C-alpha cells in the first residue's frame, strides 16, 4: 500500500499532505509543488482511474492566511468548542490562572472546596462560563454559550481517560510566545508523526515511529508511540487546539491560540513533573527541544503557504488520518456556518430595511408626519 501510494505520488508529481507537502513547495527544501492536479503533458495518466483523486485532500492554502476565513472559523469552530485548561493540579488556592482563547479572556480559579473546586469566568463580562472536570482530573471550559454540553462534544472521552490518573504530577512551569504561523499549521504537524524522524532526532530515539498510531474519536484523537508503553508516549489532541502529552517522565499540555492575524499564533505551554530541580530541568530541556523543532518547521511551512504557489495537497491515507480527521471537521463546521450566514442574510434582505424608531418607539416615518 505504501509503495503504491509513493508511486502514485511520483507519477502525479505531488507531495504528501500536511506539513510535508507544504515544505516541499516553492521556497521549501526540495520543492516539487503540492497541488493535486493532473499535468497536461502526462499522456499515461487515466483521469477515470486516478488513485490520487481518491485520497483525502488538505484544506486550501488560502485558509491559512485569510482574515475573513478566521472570522468564520472563530464562530463556526472556536465559540462552539470545549478547551482543556489543565489537570486540577494546575489550580492552586489564591492563584487564578488567565487564558485567552480566540479573543475571549477567561480566568480559572480554585475555591476552598479542594482540588476539584475550580470555576471559570469570562473576564470581560464577569459572567461564569460552563466548565467540566473529568473523573481523571482534567478541567475543560467553554468560551461562549454557543458550545453544546461537554458530553455532546466529547461523548466517548471519559471512559478512555479514566485509565490514566492525570492528577499525580504537580504543575512546574508555564510559558507562552507567538509564532509566525496559522493555528492549523501547528495542528497539522501535531496530528501526524511522518515528520518526527527527520525533525525530532532526539525524540525518535526514545519513541521510534515504528509503532506510532493515531485513533480518531468524536472531537479528539489519541496518539500512542508504543502500544507496550501506553502511559508513556501518550498524546491527546482535543479539537480544535488543545493537547496533552505524557512522555519523557513528565506531562505537558499546550494550546494553539489564534490571534486576529491569521499568520500569527500564540503558543501556551504548561509543564508538569513529579520532581523539581535538576530532574525537572532535564525533562524540560528534552521536551522544549522537540517544541522548538516543531516551531521552526511551522514557520517554514507557513512561509510557503504565504507564497501563493501551493494550493492543495493530498494526505497519506495511512499516516495522516489525524490531519484528515480534524481538517474535515473544520471544513464541515465552516461550510455549515457559511450556509447559515447566507440564509440569515437572505432572510434579512427579504424582510427589507429595519424600521428606524425614535426613543419613544415610534417609526421615523411617523415622527416625520407628526412633526410636519
Ligand atoms: Fe513534531
């Protein structure tokens, strides 16, 4: 299957999808162009029996650099989602933790009722936001009233998480910084490990890609580096932009926070470890190395997306199912939002201009007549 796939790619002159495709387009190393399109001079190809056309496709490159598209994504995806804020150990008495997700500022704080007494408010309105704590100790929150219930959003998450105790590691450090890439550029890379062997040499020594697998569920993906070690090399992706990573002896979570500029994203990391001091610093150096390698990869991939040469690629049907899974979800939600917006605009056009009323609730026309 893999050889057939590679042969098809070579015949059609396309790269694999996700970060791999974007890096091979103009401006990137070894650029071949990533558009899944038949060449006019290729007489051997049969368009009716085209293996590439049956492969999952990436989102269009324009979706990684368009401000209006992000405005649509914000309403379609972000305002309707649940976010991992961290395990309960992230929250200490009298130390509120602040977040900004899709331009909504929220504050989570722990009350006097113990580890699981965590509540979340919208910092701008002061109103409470719906939050949920799993039996395994993870705190999730909404950022708007548009989100469904937690169980509707993650119907099969709790039974899977119940196998791991996420509360055994204390919070040690948090860092945040901006990068020049779209939020999806980072999630694309997270959701596959084809890039791991050449981008993360130190990671690949301990977590070789041989057994790496991804399983997709409703609004989350589970990555396992080695089935023989299910509690080490466990990576969870929560749609659309949160992760939880248990490897290297510690645990980290990060949020890929979109800014109003589509090509700029704020990365927020939280680190947990049973030890502090030198043991923690050794773990921290190891995982920061991996994060820095991903950061550089994403900035290069985004630079190629900005060139306007790469339009669309195909995804590896075996190794990039995680990318296809989340991108299809974004596509579905954005298209549905766009249709709903169009219908609403159509209804408003049919209804005609809204009547202007004065302070007493009288139509402007009536006021004119009354004062004439
Ligand atoms: Fe990576």
